[in-house]
C-alpha cells in the first residue's frame, strides 16, 4: 500500500549538494564585498586635520589644531556595515565548510589518490509484492537505480540481495529471489552488475495473493549466513503493509499462532542485529491507507501489522529503524549502509 508522503523534503544527496553550492555562493559574496571595501578605501582622499592660525597678544603667530568630531561620517558608517557583513559571512562560510566536511565523512568510501578505511556493505531487501504494492515497488526500483550507480563508488564493496515474497490464490509460494550478488562500480564491469539488479527489481509486479512474511525474513537472514564471515555493514530492509498474519489469500483473521509467530520473528531479527557490530534493520510499513479505508477484522489485521513493523524497529539497537514515509526510503538506506 502507500506510504504517507511528505509534500516537501530534501534527500540526503540534495542536502549535500545544497551545502556545496551554499559554500560557493558565500565565497563569491565575500569576494564582492572585499572588492567594494578596497575601492572605497583607495578612492577616499586622506583628510588632513583642520588648522587655524591666530596672532597672540605679543605678536606671535599661533597655530591651533581642530580636533575632529568623533561622530563617524556616513562613509565610515557604510564601511563599518560592510565589515560587519564580512564578519558574518566569514562565520557562515566556516559553518558551511564544517557541515560539508561532516557530510563527506558520512559518505565514507574512496578519495582520489587513496582509500579511506575499508568499508564493505551487504544489503538484503524483503519486499511484499502482493495486492496494490506496485507504487512502492516503483519507488524501490528508483532507490535501487540510484544505489547501484553511486554506492559502489563510495565504499570498497557492495552486495545486494532481494526476496520478493508472495503466495498466489492457490496458496503456492511464488516468491522470487535475487541472490546476494556483488554490485561493482561501472568502470569495473561496464555497469553490468548494477543494470542486472536494476532490471530485476523493475520487472517486479504486484499481484493478488497473501504475504508469507515469516518465511521471507528467514530467507533474507539466510542470505547473510550463506555469505560466510563478513566484516562490514549488513543491512536488512523489510518493506510491506501486512505482518506475518496471512495464512492464505484473503485471510483476515489473526490467530494465536499468528501472534506467536510475530513475536518470535521480532526476537529473531533483534538477536541477529545485536549479534554483529555492523548490522542494521530498516522496517518500512506501507499500510496507512489500508488502515484508513478498512474496517472490522481487516482493519485489525493492518493495525496489528503496523504494530509489528514498529516492534521490529524498536527491538534493535540503533535509531532510524522504522518509517512510514516513502520519501525516507533512499535516505535511510544510504544512512544505514554508510553509517
């Protein structure tokens, strides 16, 4: 189903881009103000002190020097105002440069002429492909396209796997799996690995059926285990609108066994995340519109599904683990993989 979208918001990359352009703009403004100051100081003639000669009573000529009025002239006031602007812009420039440095550090990855500390990433996505999830699948495809083009250039290695889970109307498990596979920088394989992943995700279609979330999560975790010993960032992302409560197509009731399965899954995912220093979870719930338009048992199923996704996020030892906003998807993936 659909996320609650925000009418305005900036992505992670837009924020960094704004910082860079803001820094450039401040530098240009500083240059202009310095030019004005130089021209005014060069063009203003030196003003000698006023003098007055008078004859004293004994016939001698005395020269009196008039002390200038301490009140600043309009010209001096203007220069003072410009100097204040320069000081303010200098502070803004220093702040922008600091934020830019922080953003660059957050990116991690490679620097021209050398490499930063090794940073390896494994990302496994479990996504519901039932019902009206097509909009979310399209958003996921956009995120994957951006990740595939940029993330491999920012870290030492990237591998991505996907479990697209669904049972059909005959209750057959027709889930599709993209094995955990390397995604390399375009200059290493002419972009083939990124294109293969992007094309696979773009081909996913939402169709009628039930959501076997329990088995999908187990498959996703098994991908990490099958990869063997790994030192780096492992991110598990779950995207869907229903928890592990559907035993078949159009199943609306939630049994005690369903609730026990949900509890066990939360515990399993939490133990997985806590067992490794670089493990993170993203639980993205997309069923707010279903809660709003449904009633009775169906509405209860979606309410408990929302609570399940939230419990997943609350069970892990890091922030930004739960979201209901589609605009968060790409930013959260970047933060999780680069954090």
